[in-house]
């Protein structure tokens, strides 16, 4: 991605790359100082973010985007997180972008079915 990538394009690339397990492309859209906060973990730099997403990809089956809201440099993606052994989890992912990169990611969903599969 270049500095001309829009926030919506960054979000699209993030999710597409995660699903494809293309972690080099995913890393390219993250600023070095990107942070992540979510119910299953935190990260304070891009490489740690990618490591967490790589780990989550071991149980990831699909991401079904229901809607994406763009407000300036912020993108909120509402999606169903499909993982092995658990029903789809309605999930909100809020990203803040600066200078053509994602700098902050905050995710929320009910992690109980994911961490205690049925």
C-alpha cells in the first residue's frame, strides 16, 4: 500500500490479507507503532499485531463483512467472525489510520464461544 491508500482500502486489504494468510501484505498496511486491543490479546507494535493475527488465523474460517463505516481516518467494520468449533461471532473492528497506514485497531466481540468451544 502507498500513502495514497484510503482508510477503506486499508481496511479491505487488512481483512483480505488476514483471510488469505498473506501476512507480508497485512504487515505492509500497519504502521510500525500500530497497536491492537481486543478480548483475546493486545499488541503494542505491528510485528506483535501480525503475530497475534497469525495465531488467530489457525482457527479462522471466514470473515463475513456486514457493513463498513468510514468517518475520516476511522473505519468501523461490522462482521461475523467464523472460527472452527464455535458459532459465528458478531464482531466490531475499529481502525484509525494515519498517513496511509493503520495505527490503531480495537476489536470487540464475545470471546466465550471461541475460547470454550462447544
